[in-house]
C-alpha cells in the first residue's frame, strides 16, 4: 500500500511535468504562427492521444503480477520522457526561430551613425591625430563631404588645432594624394574605400594605408545625411499574400554583421507568386550603368548604389524595370558562406568547367554537378574573369546557387536536422524588411499547400564600356544595358505577377 502511494505521487509529478512540457510547446508553436491550422490540430490530437496513454499507464489500477506492473510503469516513464523531450525540442525550435525572426525581419535601414575614418600610409609612424593635424588632410570635394566635415570638426577638437584641408573629386585621386605624400592623412567615409577595388592599380589599398582614428557621425551632424542613406520603403500590409517582388542583395563585406551601407555584388529580383508557385529570378549585373537616385539621377554602377543604403538600390532597380519592390533580403558574404556550411554544402549544376581561387586554395569547377562548401560556392558565385561571358555569366551562376539553396532547404529533413546551425549563421548576417507576420503567413501557406515551386532564371545583359560615374568620377569599367534584354525582363516579371508561367531563358 505504501509503495502504491509513493508511486502515485511519482506518477502525478511525471504526468504534470509532461503536461507542462506539452503546454509550453503549444504556446511556442502558436506564437510562431507558421503552422497551418490543420497541422496544429493534427499535432494537438497526437499529443492528446499520447498524453491519455501516459495517464492510463501511470494511473491504471488493478491486480497484476509485480513484474507486469513494473513493466507498465517503466513503459509509462519512457513514453512520458519521450513526449516531454519531443515537446521541449519543438519548443526550442519554435522559440529560436521566433527570436531569429524578431531580430532579422521588419528591419528598416534608416540613417544611423556614419563611420568615417582617418587614414595614413601603412608605413606612417603616427599614433594619434595630434601627430598628423599640422600636416595637410585630404578630403573629397563632394562625395560624403557632410560626414567628412563633421569628422574633421571632431578631429580638430581632439587635436586642439585646425586642420589644413586639401580637396579632390575622385577617390582614386584622394588615394594618390596620400600615396605620393601630398597629404599625410585622408578623412573619408569608410564604405567609400571599396570604390578603389573597381580601378586597376588601387585594389591593394588595404595594404598601403591604415586606419588611424574612427569617428561615428550622428545624422544630425551630417549636412548631406538626407542623401547619405536612402530609407527603405514601408511595405503595404499583407503584401506577401499575393504576388510580390523581393530584392536579394549580397553585400560585399566580409566582416561580421551588415553595415548600413556597402556595395552590393549580388543584385537579384525574386518575383514570387504564391498562388501559382512560380518564382522568377532576374539578375542585374553589379556593374550595370544606371541612374543613381541618391545622385539625382546621375549615372552610376549598380553596385555603388548600395553605398547610399539598400533602399537606394531598391529604388534604382524599381526605376529600371518600372515596378514596385516592397521587400528586400540582404546577406553578407560571411553569413552566406556560414549558411552553406551549416546545411552541409549544396549541389550546383554548372554549365561550364573552370578554376577559381578561394582563400583556402583553388576551386576546380566541373561541367555538371558540383558539391560545394561555403567557401567554394562563394568563389563560384563571385568568379567572372575565368568565364567567357564575364559578369553576365557570373549573374547566371549566382542564380544557380540560389536555386540550389532553395532545393537544399526544401528537401528532406535539412531544416529540422540543421536548424540550430542555420539560425546561428543568420544571426547578424541577414536582414529583411518583410515583417515576421508576413513571413509567417507565407510559410504557413506553403506548408498548407505542400506544392513545389517552379523556378525560372533570367539575366539581363549588356556590353563593356569605360565611363566615369557619380560615385567614382575616374573612368572605370561599367556595363551599358542591353535595353532589349531589360524589356524582356519587364515582360517576364509582368507575366509572373499576373499568374502566368514565363519560359526559361
């Protein structure tokens, strides 16, 4: 009798703990708001049946032999442990996913602090701004001048002396002033240094100059802050319930996190129709020579539009194709590489064989199917010099990678078995202005239908040219648009938005 009383107390505790675990999982899953109602009902019904079975095995009375009673109790504890463990796992998945959605969705890249650096030559012995303020300081005449002036004001206050400024129009000329000793330091927005990578003979700037001092400029102290960062448009409520366009941007930064402004080396429009399960990927080459909204419509390379924020890139592409782009999703190269490694690599079907260099050595791409790690797939997606069609072919390869990622994430149990590393890879490396509610609605619709997606790829083309641009007045490589291909892209976008299926190109 005493043993039975003790067991009943143990059974009550086990049952209550199991019930609490199930309740916690239910709360997390409902809060996540991604599972369709029929799936929630099925999960709830299964949990209820197993909970009833647990109660039956835990509390059943009757005269049984001792070994049968012990077997029943062991089975009850094992079943409760499995049910509790499964519930806590589901709660953990839902909780971490909710947390990731909260930090990566509904992000509006409004003007924040602008990073401005004071740079000296790498062989300069200066240790503080007091060492360089008496010598000439180089600044750009117009580009980012508001932020540079604010930084110079802080530099002068810190050094206790007025700086002698030397102005020049182009980033390459500013670098030459420093390299040739005409100035001892330059003051410039840090994101603008990447412009030197687009000009032959200047790509080694990181080894020829070093950051002496960094200032963070508040927007109210930046006289040209109104054009420094173009704000992202606010999407209409429930825009994701119908067909929509999302701008996929690959930031060229390899640092942890996503800066407010940076060049975009990947510029793909994903035209999504949830009703027809059609996805059209339209690639626009990074060097496409188009009007820069932040520059008042002055012609610039598409990649440079990102220096004024992702909203500026969205507006430039919206103007090019004559469409509305309500959403963006941005990831940097470090985050992309980590994501690919997190899912165990991806399989990409390459139309050509070539060799490209990576940080860890050469990557040999075969014609046909390739299994790539994160570093390898990034090298594949960035390569253009080894390809006959150059930047045009690189854009097509980037779409092949996106299609491979879609296949990997929607096949088998990839998300379930790698969810932790996937979420970790997105932390700080990915952001979107799609709200968590819109994203949840989109995922819920997909789970409810269970239908596959048909993906069509198209890349607009152009021809090589040398021209000055708004962000880089020095003549540099650009791609003049092939307007026939732009018109074809417009037609295909319209077809998907209207519920039609475009032909593969």
